[in-house]
C-alpha cells in the first residue's frame, strides 16, 4: 500500500457574495460535472480510451466474463483498506491495485473504498491524475462500487475542510451532520436503511442493520433523485446508497457489516440472476446500541501474546507464581466474538512496546490476522503517540496510527497522550495542530479517533474543595461523602493528573476526538455494574458518542446503562472471556428490554 503523506488542502476563504459553486477553490480542478457530458479532449487522446463515453446510463449485463476473478481496487493510501481486501479475497476474488490512471480505465470492475477526509482524498486523486480517469470510467456505465468517502467524492463538493470540489458526477453538496438537534456526531454504529428503488446489491439486506461511521453526508434532492437507491434517517434523511446502471456507491461499510455486508459485496462481484437468496427478515428500525468485546493484549512471562484481564488494572493472578492472567489467544477470541454477534472488537495493547510502537510486530500481526475473518470494526489502542527511536529518528503519531490502520484497524484509541494534549490546550486555549488527536483526525477524520479516559473517584465532602467538575453521587463514599470528582490517570492508571474526566472529555472533543471510551478504575473487574453517575456526566457533556466501560457483570447492567444514560455503546471483557455472560445473552436481554440492537 502506498504511504499516504498528502498535505491537508487549505480551507479557502469564502467570498461575501455569489453562488456557492463560484466560491469553490479552482487551483485544483477535479473532473467536470456529469451534466457537461465530456472530459478533457487532451486527456482522452492521451490515454486512447477503448470505450466510448456515454451520457445514457442503462441497466445492462456487465462487460466482464463470469470467470474473471480480478477486482481492481483504487486504494489511495489512507485508512483501513485491508478489511475490504480481505472481504474481496474471502469471496474468492484476486485484487489488482491501481497504480496509474490507465489501470482505472482498463478495469473490468472497480471498487473505491474511500477512507479518511474529503480534501486530502481529492488532493491525491488530482495530483495522480486519477480524478478524470475515474470520471471517464463511471460515465461509461462500467461496474463501480464506491464505499463511504468513495460515495461522497462523487458529489459536486464537500464542506469538510472546505468547501472543496468533488468529482461532480452527482448533484449535491456533502455537509456535516447537525448535532444541535441532539444527535451525536460522528454517526457511528449499526443503523437501518430504507431502500427507495431496485438496487441489486442491496437485495439481501432486508430489515437488517449495516455499519456507518461518518461525520458528513449528502442529502437527497430533486436534482439527484434518479441516483438515490436508499436513505437512512439520522437527524436528517440522508443518502445511504446510490445506483445508476452499473454504478453503485454506499455510505455504509459493507466490509464491516458482517454477513449482511458481505452479501452487498457478493452481489456486486457476482451480478448474476443465479443469486436469488431471499433475505432473512430483520428488525432494524433505527440506530442500534452497540455491544463491544474488549481484548487486553500483552505478552505473558513466557513471551506469548495473550488476552488478559485485570481487576482494577492488575492483570496478574494472586498466586505464588504471580503469573499474567491468560484468558486466550487474541485472534481466536476476536473470531469467536465476531461469530457471537459482537458489534465491534477492541484491542488494547498493554505490552512493553510503548517505547517503540512501530516495533510492535506481534500486535500488528494480530490486527492483520484478525481482519482476515472478522468483518466488524476493529479498534486498537496503546502507545499511539509521537516518539523517537533509539537511533534518533522521529516518528509522528500520524505515522504510528497509519501503520495500525494499514494493518487492519478501523479506529485508533489514544489514552495518555490525549490527557497531555488536553492539559496543554486548556492552559493556552490554542489548537496547535500538532497533537496526536489533531494530526490523525485531520487526515483520517474524527470518526477514526477514540479517546480512552481512565478516571478514578476522588470523594469530597464539599464540591467547592476542587476546581474540577464534581457531582453528587448516588451511593455515598466510604466516609459518607456525597460528592465526587473523577481524576484522570495516565500510564495504565498508575499516575493521577490534575484534570477531571469532564474537563478532559470536553477538551478532546474540541481537539478532534470522534468517540470516547469511558473507563472507571474503581469499577474495573468488579462485576457490579457500570458507574452510571460517571457515564451520565460525560455522555451529557459531549455531542460525540460515548462507550461505557468497566464493571459489567450481568446482562441487566447493559440495559441499565442504556436506559439511564446517553451511552451509545457498552463494552465488556472479563465476563465474555470467562464465558460468564455470552454476547448473545446480552443481545437477547436488550432486545427483550425494548432496546434496539443488531441481531
């Protein structure tokens, strides 16, 4: 995969008057709008196109033979495309990577799994001469599937880091979700779609959830009505997929939507009437609450990589040998949780590679192998920050995160480094653009950045005793204290910092975090339930999704946290590893409690 190092396109200053289109940057042109019906004659002559461009789209048999097993993949080098590769191979196809514009023009079927932010993606496509080739391919009504950003780039422009021109094939502007109406942005999770016209590739979805992760969306209109094949309602009724002839694109991630998502890819790759399987009826009607399985991964005393679990962050058995608690192999457990119906898998790297994150080959291998057969989102955390190796070479947190993305991660989780960045930001109130949060979210989008908060309770007799946000707790402290503030920690909970969980959450949202993983040291491994007071405090304070963590011991704890707080997801580890409470039992309980979940 090519190294992605494209600089961010600067946001232009908008003119005081004139049409929106006239205010778009013109220095970096994309292909002309579809309505013009023509590409640059110089481009066409230079590449000696074998196919005559056509304005008229029609549903027709694909141009490739049934025994052709090659898929051309347009991977411009940002984000996790490994999962798309694995899904394609899982379905029995080989992959040819796009190296030149000619590779696009010669493709028999093309998949564009756009990942990251709009402006850097368009910058790469324009610099490499691929924008016009992509337009030519699509205008010829040849088999195409765009995924996520691969859908958004088809539109005229986007307001992300912009306005920035898109490919201009579909009328409309890609804008940000409105969080002022109470909907959390990014839109992360398993949601329902409404099919508006025959789309072929969506035939197996039925009423099942598919996985979305994005902050920007395109809205249906009279101008783009002929393109829209399905919509999703999340505050706005936005475009979930488009189809025109052999050209398809989806806002959701089929490669991360389990068996239902694989069916979308299968129907694109095998556009044959022989595929007549009827979808199994589902129950999807809105955004589902997520159940996440967390795997704490580290080396044991023998040097083997194992899944462990701590009690208040202590991962060693209380025995004479004092060995690291071993609950299984990470790849095997991830595969089992995928089969059990976990909505996401989260890996927390607690090995000794923090001094050299890019040398953590075992953890990278875990991601690579897990993503081969696990088609739900994978998050990885631990040691993602700027560092300098023993030879004096400096690596940015963006470079570190990029390696994890290329190895199969969909999201990265930042812990201690986010605390330091937030402390600095609160002191100066200045965004330097240099923190790991800012670097990574600028290129990959804030939906790819999770901040893991590890607070502990500090009981107070009087809330005025501290400068940080304090609350009255449901259960008094050991000496009858009625108030508490949540002190954030770093280095695996070993060091307290002068910042509260409330202040940290608000700061990291401003710095670019797209999601918060909210732990609680006091509840970790206790099995008595989540810290409802803490989760309510943070989920009410921010407009990004919050994942509840630490303390789950029974299915009822999941329904409690979802009914009493605004948590978008709940995470557990030990009860799943020890098979005390299987994932399916949690899902059934939530369903019976009237809480929407993916089944």
